[in-house]
C-alpha cells in the first residue's frame, strides 16, 4: 500500500484558517513532559480507508514478529535468553507462554514513508508508550479548528486502551474488576521527566477517568501504598485485579513496592495490563529474525515482510563465526546504505548512519560494539518529508520541510490514534527523528471520503 499526506489537496482557505487558529491556541503542548522548543500547527491528513489499511499492515507485521519469536522460544524466559537481552525485567514472568494473547496487547510500531510506502523500522511493544492524553486532545482540537467539519479525529487511543483494560481481567462474581492506576518514582521515563508525583498523577488522570467510563472500579495510588504478595495485591481495603502499568520495572526506584508487585504477579494474584514480557517482542533483533525466516513464512507474509520491513540483520555475542563474517562483509560493501543501532536501545541512542562515518570507523565500530551488545544493521531509508508550520515556545512561527515518523497505536491488533514525530526546524540533517533528540510530537486527522 501507499500512504500520502493529503494536506496540500485541501481547500486553501480552510488550511489558512486552521493554521491561524492553531497559532493562537495555548496550553496544548504534546507530549506532556518536556516537549522541546517547537510544536506543529497542523496535523498530517490521511484518508480514513488508508489509515485503517495502514493499521492492518502494522498489525500484520507485529503478528509476523511474534511468529519469529515463537520459532525460537516457547516462554518469556526462553525468549529473554534467545535475545541475549541484558536489560533487567524485574516484573518478567519467565514461565509466561508466548501464546498468551496479552503479549501483543499494546504496541506502537514506527514507520517511515518512502515514496508513500510504509517501512516499519521498530515495533515498540510494551507498557511504556507515552503521549496518549495529549495526542487525543490535540487531534480533537485540530478537528474542531477545521472549518467545515469534514476532517475527523482518528479513533481515540485513550478509549481503546480503557476498553482493552476492561477486557484484560474479569471482575469478581457479580461485581466489577478493580484497576490500580499507580504513580511511581523512577530514574528515567515519564515519571522522571515530570515534576514530581502530583504532576504524574495529573498526567494519568485521563487514563483513570477512561477506565472508570469503561466500567472498572478505579484506585489511584502510589506504588509505595501497595501491600500483599502471593495471595493478592491490596491498596487500603481494596483488592486489585489488574494494574495499569505504564512503566518498566527496571526504572522504578521503590524496590520494596516493586518486590510486592512482583510476588503478586508471579503467583497470579494480580495481572499487569501489559506484561513485561511484551517488551521482548520490541527488540530490533526480532526484525532480523523475520528476514532470516523468510522461507518459513507463507507467501503472503513473506511479501508483507519484504515489502514493508527494511532488510535487517544482527551482530552480537554468541553469533556463529560464519554468519558474523557474512554480515560484516555485507556491512562493508553497503556501508552508505545502512544504519546501525542497538537491538534494545531507545531514544535514538547508539544510532549511526554508515554514510556519516569512514569505512574504517564503520568497521571498527561494528566490531567493537557487537562484542559487547547485540546490534542491528538496517537498510537506510530516505524518508518522505512534509511541509510543516511550527510555533516555538516564545510564539515565533516558521515553516520547514521535515522528515517524519508515523506510528499507529495498536490495541489488540486494531489501530486507534497515531503518534507522529517530525524533525524540528533546527534538527541536524540525518539525525534520528526521536523526541529524545528534539523531534516534535504531532497526530493525524482523517478524511472520510477523499
């Protein structure tokens, strides 16, 4: 399939009106923590049928990724070892089967469009996927600002996530399930970026409200207030059935509370909305496995991978010598057409484009780093760009043509909302388009009848 931003095809006067209204708006910076210097003043616009086909495509890629994992492991613990993952998943249940439908429950695959064709470069599976409240609000605001009402917001990520949360665990007989929406203290992630627990509670308030609207009993409390263990999890006098976790155990600094939660999870006394094993599916090495397994997929899946997942291979400890030589030889031949990044990295850390370094630097980098951690090599894409109007924190406006990453939120395999990231007007050319590196968050609107 192909996917194009339809903004320039919309009526000129209507576009000017939306930009004017957006430039005068205040208080909607996205995401809700340290948004950077710039914000986009208009959404990307896609046809509704294309948006839904794009979501189906993303779900198909995620399904193929899970198949690649299940060829190598039957449980989360086996997959952790197969990935040679050095992260510390403190809430991982090693016995959790990879057939558990909860594993791919929440994902946000990252796609670059090149000539309109979506290429999925990362899968982003797991609980720590942020930006939903602000993105939902921004999409609704853009839809209100569009003068003739023909553009609509995509399905709400917030409501879809709450519905999935309500289905995650049945309530007690004759009653409603109770969900804990916890705050937590952390060394990194959203809790570290926001200014204290009160700010984190404000950030989580829309999630708590959506969960209540979906029919759940909701408790909002800090992780330090939980008690229990193998027999279950309590906050005060209320027993918790499911925890709406928006964190990884490795970043939580309250180790005592985390221990209580871990004991309850491993004993089956409480469920996590998104199991920590989900994060394993998002390792970039899984994309390499998909390409290794091309002959093992049915023809339709093979076509999907070859047409929408750029060639990816891995280098790392434990790799057989013959395979390593083949990959390094290809990396040397195709240096300017490849990028390298850590299999389990995030935020653009460790990203290097072969075109930006010398041949010797490139091979030295691959040899040195792949002895310490698993890396992936991936075909370099030249992404499509969009002409975007921006506003800075001091109110100045400017226009720039910038590359972008398009990421649909998937809830149980169905798309709901999207996170768009643009390079900012002052981003260096070739830098990864990532919010940690200063990229600007945005969303999409849909044209029901293009």
